[in-house]
């Protein structure tokens, strides 16, 4: 069995992203929930909806990571990524972005307003837009794979040696 180094590196990156997200869900999200009422008591009722939205966004992030892993398995076995996994990664990236902007951006805005730090809003926007870049990349990859599929069937297998 031949080891495919780029696929191995992408799997390591996916595991690191998943580990970082799991740690953030365990340690950072509860702290973020506690920050909202501390900075603005009048927004304290937003604590649990924001946390629920962020945990839902995290669930879609993990779903995308699992399907990215399956996509890498398909590339490793067949040379082409499965269409179902590519679509799942693309859709979950878009849903993650929507949930992130709906749930996190109000909390980030409140935090930035309280600390007088407008750069925090830009950082939050960048974190929300990055998955859309991944979704666009997957969409381009889907288009390339669809264009390559008819060509793959046209190739003739090498002739068997008739000894």
C-alpha cells in the first residue's frame, strides 16, 4: 500500500481543527456565555440563545470535518472525492457561517462595544467568512470533478499481456 503524503497531511490538519474546535466548545464557549451578562446586564437574556447557536454551529463544523475525512478517504481509494461528501462539506460550511453570524456576531459586537475594540468585530467577521471560502473551494472542486468524470470513462485500461 502506497502512502499518500498530501492526504496524510490533510488528515492531520483536519484532526487538529477538530481538536481545537472541541477544546473551544469545552472551555471557551461557556466563558463567552458568562461574558455577555457581565458586560451588559440588560442583554443577559441573550446568554443561552447565543450559546445554543454557537453549539449548533459547532455541530455543523464537526459534521463538515467528518465529511471532509470521508472525502479524503474517497480520494485515497478511488482518486476522486465522493460527490455526497463534497456537497455535505459545502452545505455545512454555509450553515455554519449563517449560524455563526446569527449567534456569535451580536455577542462579539457587545464585547467590542464594551471594550472599545473595533478590531474584534473584524476578527469575528473573518472567522465567519472563512468557511464560505472553503465552500467556494469545494464548489470549484465539484465542478472540476464533474468535468473529469466523462474523461475518466474514456481512458482505456492497459492491454493485458497475452502470454
